[in-house]
C-alpha cells in the first residue's frame, strides 16, 4: 500500500487513511466488485480517486449530483489531475470534446450523470476508452427500495458489459439491509463484498425538543450552544424569513437554497466556512460536498420526510470528533404537515397525465415526435400558462421521469464555459488586434489551464477584476472572439431542462406502472411513518432507533440523547426491587436464553426499569450478553 500512501500525501497532504478507506482501496485495487457504506463525511471520494491515480486508465464516476461533480472536477484540476464531466445541459460539441479527451487526452476521471450513460454517443466512445474503475456514487439510487430511486441507474449494469474487466465500486452513506443486498444484485457483483463503517456517532447527541414555539426554542438553543450551526427548513421562503429573524436577534446568519445563483451560493458558503457567518439557514440543497468539521449543532426546524435524509443532514455536525448536537424541533402540527407531503409528492395519476399533455402543448410537440430533443423549461411560466400549482406539477414531472417518458432536471446554475478553438501559436495575431483583447486573453491564460483541450468554467467578474476591464467589456469581448471563432463561449445560464427520452404518446396510452407509482408511494408513506415514530418514541434511545433502521443492532444506549437523559433523571429502583426483578429475570433465563426485547415481553415492568436491572446484572457478571442474547453464566 506504500504507493497509495505516496499518492495520498502528494495530492491531498494526508499521512494516513481514515477508517475503512484503506480496506476499500485494497479491495477495488485487487479487481473485486466492492460496496462501501460510509456515513456523510467519511471520505468516500478518496476510496476511488487514490486507486485510480495508481492505475493506468480512466475512472468513470456515475453520480446524480451535478453541483458535486462540477466541484470535484474543479478540485481535481486544481491538484493538477485531469478530470472532466458530462451531464444534462451541455451542448453536443462539449460532450464530444469531453469524451474524446477521455480517449486521447490521458484523463484520469470522467464524472457522468446516470441519464447520459444510455446515449449512443457515450456508448460509442466508451468502447475506445481504457477504463480502470467504474465508481457508482449515491448507489442507493439503483434500488427501488432506496429513498431516491432513479431508473437511469439500472442502465449501469449494461455499461459493465462494455467494460467487463473494470471492477465496480459502489458507494453510499445511507442504506437499509434490503437496499445493501439490492445494490449488489442490480450492479451484478461477481461476489458479495461489503465494507461497512458503523453509523454510530458517539460524539453526536440526538435530541427532540417538543414545542409550540419553534422560533423561541431555536433562539434559546443557539444562545446556549456556541459555534457554527446549520438550521434546515423545508422551503426557500422560510429559509429567508428565519435568516432575517436570527439577524435581528443579533446572530450573524444567512440563507441558502437552490434558487440562488452560483456567485451567491459560493459567497455565502465561504463566509460560513470561514466563520465570518455563524449560522446558515438552508433547504436540503445545502450540504453535499461541504466538509466543515466544526459544526456544533444542526437544527431541523421542519421534519425531513425520511430517516435517510435526516441521518445525512444531522451527520454534518461534529465531524471533528468533538461534542455536537442534532436537534429536531417538533410541534403537534408536524405530523399533519408531513402527511400532507404524500399527495404533494404523489398527485393523482390523472393529474400526472394532464401535466404530460400540457408539456406537449407547451412545446407544440407532434404525436410520435420528441425522442432525443432537449428543451429549457420554465416551471413558473408553465404553471402560470396551464394553471398548475408548482409543487404537484414538479412532482408529476419527476414521476414522468421515473416512468421513462421524459428526463426532467432540477434548476441548474451552469457557470460560463470557454474553450479556445484556435491553436496557441495562432492566438498571438488576435491578441494584437486591440489592447483590451490582448489584456483579456492574457488574463484568461494566466487564470485557467487546459483551455485548448477542454471547456473550463470561468468567472467573468473575476476576469474583470484581474484585467482592469468592466464586466460588460469582458462579456462583449467574449462574444466578439466567439464570432471570430477564436473561442467557444457559453454564457452562464440558470434553467431546468426537459429531455424527451422517447417519442410523444397519446395521453390514454401513458402507463404509470405500480413500480413507478403505487410501490414508491407506499415506501414513501413507510418512511414518513418511520420519521413520525422517531420523533414521538420517547422510550428508546435515539441513536439506537436510527442504527436499528439501518440494520445495526446495538444493545447499549448512547447516554446523551433526550431519551437517555430523561431516563437518568427518573428515580432509581430500590435495592429490594432490584433484587426481586433480578430473581424473576434469572427464572426466565433458566428456561432459555432471551433477547432483551423478548425478556421485556415476559416482565410486566417499565422498559427503563428492566434496563437498569439488566445493566446491574451484567456488571455483576450474573448475566452474559452474546450476539444480542441474554443468558445465565455457565
């Protein structure tokens, strides 16, 4: 493993790997199909980036998170590593250049969205690529049992047939036991091979605060717990309102959601990461790829709709190993609000078919046409034109994506991109055409690399600052140079897209099978019920509840959640009561060993009283606990 340690030190500056990273790297380097279960912040990217750099060939990384793939490509390039990405919203020319660079340009990483795997152009180019590893990030998306199933992930198994010698590395931060099994089956693992990092976070206290005044409780918590914090909310409007309220209360706070442009997001994220802003109030758009180790508290003002989403978001607290808190503010009305999300997320089938028909009118699409066409899509304008509410319309488009009729991508903020279309030696005659052009081209070459082989994301404001030109001059010069065919300039654009994955069909022939609608709706309801159970169950340790959901059995309580703290405050049993219960426990166990849950069913006492006695008997060596089963010592 010395080579891997050298690469880790050279590119990342670390002397050693974190828990499980080395084992996963060794497994995939030996050519084994590998599934890595690593909680948020566990360092997943190192597990494929290091072995890929140690081998010849290209590592293909499949991920649905476009913002994260752009971020990782830029981070790799800053380290001098050749990487590129292919995703929805790119022009055909951009895609061809990116894929050909992977064939001829000695690139090490290709990040690609799952929807792009099934295109003819990708499959044709893939045959000429030398692929070392196929990495599947967010691999729970391949399972219909997972909380974020994406049909495009099912195509990955077909891709494996084109690169049969490349092992697959599947990674996820959240997966139940049935999802773990399904991931391996769907990706056609040659043998089961799972590496699990325990989901237990010993430094993180999970707390529920039952309150009718969430705002007051939130302020009280933030006054009591110093340090950096995230407050998660459900809507963009609420993020802005709570941020403004906290600012009025004297906190340094800002809000973050998908509706902000890239400049705003970057500025707010940097201010928060640099501790210039203590609090960030955000929707679930905030967090992916952000590794701030010293977050002391994560507050959920609104309930997430699944334990998986909650675990990921709560897990952003305390990555430095120091004491941190994950707190849910729970009001009596939350249960009804959570259940209302079911019809919003799964509107009636007839409504979904109506939205599909209106999309055809919106684009004036003829029957039988459409396949392969990509259009910009303005949800607000669409809803205004056809009198839809945005939330159910958005959900309907997502379900139509699941059903395979369209591909609807959420709102993206695509930064401006540039690539020179002339050779470096030809560039000098254009640089001499006028002083402003010479200044801009010189600044561009000093600020970015790889401009002659690939598209690079650029920031016009930064180029204006460095060149001494104003932003409008920079924009107009790029337009001029583009017309002169010196470079290809794609200005920033913020928009969702609709791509037709098949031809338009008649509304009466549109099929929404159970796997797309009824089954997914039922699983969504199950997750919401699990979330409601989590916040309302006050007899079982919070950490144990979460761990049990993900298939980890722990018999010990965390000792720091609100349930454990409440149990501590209760009056302890007297010595006489303790001994009386100890005798009853011994009688039951003399017949046969029992799990704690089975024992609790046989004893007509409070669960916490039974726990007290069992802990006492274990300490006194009068009981033994093995593989979750209690028994008398032999």
